C-alpha cells in the first residue's frame, strides 16, 4: 500500500501551469463535487491528517495543476464507462431484436418485428411470412377472419362492397387455386364480431394487396363473409343405411374415398382427397414402399374392378409424417401429391378439413369407409363399405380394460364398445368423417386396432385435427 506523506503532494508532475492570476479553465466550484484523490490510486485508502485540508497559497498553485490532472484521469474512466454502455446496448439490442422480447420473429431470418407489423399489408420479413397467414376460415359456416394488426386479434370480414373477385383473391392467399373457387355468402358472425370487423376501405381496388385495403371498423351494414374456396364435403348420395358390420356404399356417397394400389392394381390402403393434387392417408401404409413410382391412386367408383378399367393417377411424392413411430403408431399420417390434378365430378370430390374453432365432441356419430376386410380372416370385398361408429374421448379409450393407455394425442379412438362394427385390414389410410352443417369433415385416417370389431377394442384413427398445421405446411408450400 502506498502511503502519502503529510503535506507533500505525491504527484509532482503538475504539467502546464496557467499564470497565477488566472483561474484554471472550467474550474469546478468548490464544495459541489467531491474532489478526486490526486496522489494515490483510487483503490488505496489514505488517511490524511486534518490540517492537510487547509492549503497554503503555494499549494493553491499546485492544486491548479491537480485539476488539470483530474481530466487526464476522468478521460480513461469515461472511455471505460462508454465501453460498458456500448456492451450493454449491444446486449440489449441482441435481447430485444434476436430474442424478440417484445415482438415476433420472422420464421426464416429471425428478424424481429413488432406485433403491429404482422398482417399490416406491408411486407417486412425478407420472405414475406409476416403477410402470409393473415386470413383463416372459422367454424362450420366458413366465416372469413382476417388478422388485425391494430387490435392484434382475428376479426370477421364485413361483406360491405365484397364480391367474388375479392373472394378469389383471399382464397388464393390461403393456398387454394382460383379455378376451385366456389362462392361467398353473407354470414352472421355473432359474438365473433364483438370487437368489430375488418372492412374494405373506400376506393379499394382489386389490383393492390387485399390486406392493405382492409381496415378495422366498428360498423358493418351487411353481414360478414362466409367463403367457400373449394367445393368440399358435399355428396350426391346420403350414406345408405362392411368394413366389419357395415353396408355397401352407393355411388357418389363418399366421393373423396380413393384406393391406393400397387402397380399390379392390388388394393393396399385407402385415402381421402383434400384438394385436386393432395390425398391424406396413413404413414404405416408406406412402410413397405415409400417409392412414389410404385403407387397408383384410383378414384370415382365404389367397385375396385370397375376402377381397374380406367387409368389411375400417378403419385409425384409421398410425405410420411417425420415423427411417425411404427412401434406405437404415433403420428400415423401421410400426404400423397399426385402428378396431375384430379378432375372433380359428382363422384370425385374433396372432403373438408376442419376450420379453425371447430371441436370434435366425444359421442359424435361418425362414418368410416373402405375396401378393407369384412371380417378379420376374410377376403377383401370388391365394393366400398361404410359403417357408422361413435367417437370416444381419449380418457375412456385409455382405460385399462379398453386400449390401456395406447391412445396418444395424435390418435382418436372410435367404434362400438359392444363390438361388431369396425374398420379392418385394408381400410388403413381411409377416412373417418363427421357431418356438421350439411358438410362432411375429415377427422381421422384409419390407423390400427386390436383385431377387428372386438368388444372393448374400438378402432384407432390418426387425429387429423392435430395434424392440420402439418397438412397446410406441406400442401401450401408452393
Ligand atoms: C389394418 O390392419 C387395421 N380395427 C386397420 C384398422 C383396424 C385394425 C387393423 C381397426 O389395417
């Protein structure tokens, strides 16, 4: 430790001196700021005798030099403080921008946007994600909702000034083809309009980006927009009421049902049309062969023999769920992309995927269809069979005397607990559908079971609702 000798300034090099009569420039007023220790490094504690506080005229001269020295000490301290501040600012920027503490990051670049920059009609993310998912359909009446950047919530779209051209533009935004567009209707939004509407601004035109022409409004003269982007879930024939315990289906009753076959026209699995290019099926169907050139998709008839007479559709791509577990059958879903789009007709049509906010209730009656076995050890039928089943809640399915915990959240169990009605081998990949508001919705893909139609052994289906984001991610990527 350094010790300061009494009355002797330890720091003798006092540098340039002003004339005695002139005050040092910017001399601080005595008593306002404590003076910095001059003779010792600040971490050395010194105890100066009290009389050292009364300075002599000669010391005054030297003090002037000390004040000069103060600046040469303050400078490095300031630089140090500035450096610390710079580092802190950098950390804060990293936290706010890259960790996006008060906003939402672009998926691809990580760029951070404030919440109000999403769906505001201005592209901010390098890949445009901020303006790409700003419309959705809600409920069984296909109510169109647009995301409001202002209120940061989903709002129904007011039908004032709306027409089919706007409808087509929005359907295209959501990934549908404008040739598949059906119509729009004026629908009551009910409590969904409690915060207001998104409404076309005066002078809006169809050439500019539609989002930038919608603004939040509390008033809407007409009803809100219900939008049909594709003619899905409609049939020309009601289910006539085997699969096991079912009946033969009539022509056109299940126009989304397809047969997935080997090149030798052997029926292997079922599938459901969801758009002209895409079929939903089960991942376990492709464990034997995931080579798209080894598959053919046949549609448009209830008879396998009849469908053999026509060219099937070639498959461009098979996408099995990346988390499919062949041990547990968790995530048992796959998508098939066709080489050529299907031509829709009375007997070839897509089924609807559930809209946002639609919930599947346990106890709901549902239908299963397929060309699977009519009993566990029987042959495959030529005709499509149908059966009505009940959807059970997961808790009941997982009871020890039923499926004993095997039903994960990617699965639904349905059937008849007393036995006698079920899907069976060959029905896999095919649809489990429910009817609501006169529309058929795909809720499951046939996956597995313990035997067929046994008591307390309901069939197990992939939970299509759980996979909706996965389906949209893959089918809307172009
Ligand atoms: C199968 O092997 C299969 N009882 C499908 C469904 C069920 C059983 C087996 C459900 O493709």
